[in-house]
C-alpha cells in the first residue's frame, strides 16, 4: 500500500498542477491542516530537481500566507471560543502571564519552532492569541519557513538520486520516521 501511494505521489509530483497542490497543502498546514508540506515537497523535488528553487518558493510563500490565516484564527476566534473557557476555569491571570511571556520570547518561539517538526499552525494560532506583533510575526515566519524549505530543496536537489534510492529501498522506515517526527512534534509541544 505504501509503495503504491509513494509511486502515485511521485507521478502526481511531475504534473503541471503539482505546485498548486503544494501551495494548498503548505497554506493549510500553517493554519489548520495536520500534514506538513514536506510530504509533497520531497517527492516533487525528487521528481523534478530542476524545479527545486521554484517549489521551495511556492511552499514558502503559501506557508507564510497560511500562517497569516492561523494568526487571524488565534487573534479573532480565540476571544469567541477560548476566552470564555479561560474565564470560566479561572485562568485569566495565567493567560495574561502567557501573553506577557509570548511578547517577550515569541520571536524565538517562531524562529525555532518554524524549523522543527512541531506543527507550525500551533505557533501561528498562539501568536494571534497572544496578540504578538504581526509584522514581526510575518518577518520571522518568512525567514524560518524559507530557511526550512530552501534547505530541504537544496539538499534534495544536490543529493536527490541517493536520497530517492534510500527512500525507495526503505520506504516503510522512512514513512515511520516521518510519522514519528510529527508525533514527536506534538508531544514536544504538549510537554515542553
């Protein structure tokens, strides 16, 4: 089953509509979707290494724009959905302390977590909920997302053949590792 899905993803990655799918997934992942854009970026670059920089650009721009939506969700909907619960449970002071800490350390949170497998939507929504400075948030998002996607695309462009061979020989291990990284990101967020 994994082999058929992998082969299908590689075939779709070479299609002319592939960058639109990549943009959609990168946008959605930064605001509400659970699957990281790496799941599409990697096979797309492996299928068309000559388009690595173009694909990294599409992924970066869409991810940053999706981050703006995630920020808006945290900024606008947090007050309607979560604030009443925070008040009900008596956590108003704790949330104010969170906002103060986020104002102080939020830039570092965005920069560090934007490079890790921790779901970026958590950072974008938390930034909006904490009313973090929006231009600084967008600048940090652009820097960290570009660094992540261009580094990945560059490595795949340069070492694409051996990486593709490694993935194809050890597909189950690779997919298990990716799944473990995603779950690890959620666990790190929960316990750190």
